[in-house]
C-alpha cells in the first residue's frame, strides 16, 4: 500500500510539474506555429517569379537588340521551373532558416548554374540545341543570379512586416551568451529564428521547460553549452538521438543548435569532420593560405580594370571640383601599415584643408568631448578639417576611389581589413599579427556594419573574422553590401 501511495504521489507531482511547465509559454499564434511552411512557400513563389522575370527580360533584350523570337518556346519554361525548385531544395535553400547571406549567395549561384548546365547538356543530348537562343539562355542565367537574390531579400522584408517570418525557437542558457544570442536573433530577423522561450541551463532535465517546448510546437532548440550543466546537455542530446516519449499534442525537437566557446571564430572558417562517430571541427584561416591569396589577387585586378574604365569620366569631374573648391592638391596620401607590417602611402581624394593636422590638434585641445570621441573611434562626426566638396565625397565614400592605385600596385585589396595608422599599432594588441599577413582593403566587414558608428574594438573583431573566414562569396557579399550602405548613407560622416 505504501508503495502504491508513493507512486500515486509521484505521478501527481509529475503531472503538476507538467502542467506548470506547459504554462510557461502561452499558445503561439497560427502564423508562428507554421512559420516554416509560410517561409518556404514565400521563398518558393519569390523564386518562381524571379526566374520568370529573368526569362522575360532576356526575351525582351533579344528582341530589342537581335531580332524576333519564337514565343512558342515560352511554354517550355514552366516544366523547367520544377527543376529549379528541386535543385534549390537540394541545395538547402528552403525554408531558408539560419542561412547566412554569404552562404545563400553561394548556394543560389551554384544551384542556378547547375540547372543551366543540365539544360545545356540535355539539349545537346537530344540534339535540340539549335532550337534555343544562346543569347536568351545566357541572359536568363545572368539575370537570375541578381533577381532571385534580390527578390529573396524583398520577401524577407515583407515577411517581417506581415509578422510571419521567423520560426519559434527556444534558447537554453540564460547567462551573458544566451542573452547575446536572443538579442542577436531579435536584431537579425532575416535568419528566420524567433526566440520565444529561454530556459535556465543549470536545472534538472525533468524541471526544464521541455514540456513547454514540445507543447508550443517549437522544433528548434539552441543550446548554449557553456551555460548548461553536463547532465542537461547529455539529456537534450540523448533526446535528439533516441527520441522523447511525447504526449498527445506535443511536437518533437527536430533540430538542436549547439553554441560553443568557438563561436567567435565564425562558421565560414570551420569544416566539420566525422571521426568515426566523433565530431571534429577544423578551424582554418582562409586568407592566410597561398592559393586563396592568388585567386583574390586575380579578382582584384580584373574588377579594378573594369571599374577604372567605367568610372574614368566621373573621376575627372571629381578632380575638377576639388580644384575649384579649395586651394591644395587633388590627391592626399597617408602613411598606413600594410602587409608584413610595411608602411605604404594610401591614396585618397583630398577632402580636408591644407593645414588639417594643425586644425585637428587645436580642435581636440579645446574640446575634451571631441577628444574622447576621437580616442574611441579615431573619427569625428563634425570634423572641422573637411571641405565642402570633401563632405560630399566622404558621404558617398567617393574619396576612396584613388585607392585603386594601391590595389594595382599590390599594396591593398578591394576587400579586406582597413589599413591602420602607424600610431594605432598598440590598440590592436596581439591581433595585429593577423593584419600583417594580409593586404588591407578599400572596404571590409566594419564598413557594412555601421561604418563610422562602429567602435574601434568592434572593427578589430570584424576584421579578424574576415581574415579567418574569407571566401570569394564573402567578398561578393561585402562588395554588394558596400554599395547599398554607401547609397543609404548609413554611418557616413
């Protein structure tokens, strides 16, 4: 009798605990419970519309510059759209949860190119290649790269406005890292993760919010391993491996995301290895290897040549305006530290008065507030040295164009950590060793993350991230974002 009584008390206490945990979070709205389905459908429709638009524009261009075209071929496009969607799915582009912009660009280019190569191979095999316009095929291919990515960005913006973008996730770990993750996901909603529940990582498994997670249709749980007890970590992992005995109305946890102490390294520079059942993580420094450096140099020279030819008339206009605005030379050269710690002269359009150094010294001596701003960011929002034309050039970063000369000379790269002044070496600490091993860049990570509003410490961290995680795709992303940031005047002064 005593055994039955104890068992009954245990069941009742567990049921009471279950009810309490189930009430930790109220029922989620329908659009959040089915966010993955909404996001998948939205991206699928966006991709179909983008591909059709790319093909339509390619047809218009052919008719405009080449001649007539048989529109009966248009009907053959619709079956091909199925292969695009299938390939995008195989490349992990649906539902787009947790995709970094760099990874998404890479996967979109690879998947789109793969479908077009298959189409070319199929028409060759069927001996129908002469029925298709090579101009239309090539134009569609190139337009798809741009339109699919652009429409995906717009789709995410619309999804955030309509409040269906972001699947509900739970974060286990309530310490500084857990709070940082919650804040980060809240600020970067394009990743498609909406933190709706945080759980203490140091409580017993049965007393955790597991019941509430399951009852709330939360399928993704983020584990902050440094803020969890080993027992709770093992319980979640075992649950993932062997399954949890769930009650009616509960949903299984299908994805566990482990945030480790290596989070600062960045995922682009890490390669996972399966060591006979054990997980190994290879941490690389991509930009410190020989062949990536060679490839990056070729891309720099090619893009510099193209941009230099296209921008020549505009550059001549800027030079004339500088001469008319204030006395002094057209160009201004600063000493900066570059690769291997060597000093080089960095070219810029002159945007300051001829006696800029004296003006700055006097200004900082008279204003302690401005001196504190200078010590923190090495920049001044209201810099008294800047000329009228200089303000315009700086606003749109046009004063940086002459640095293409440094790129051609091999002293700089189009993308990379920003070159620093000789007197700033002590500020970087041990991280300066990484700077000495790569070419500095005209633009970089911190220029697309707030530009001049970014603290000096944050700039150094972002530059280190870039060096460790470099790829062609990361450079493409930074160049695209740089254009958007410049046009929006974000953080410019």
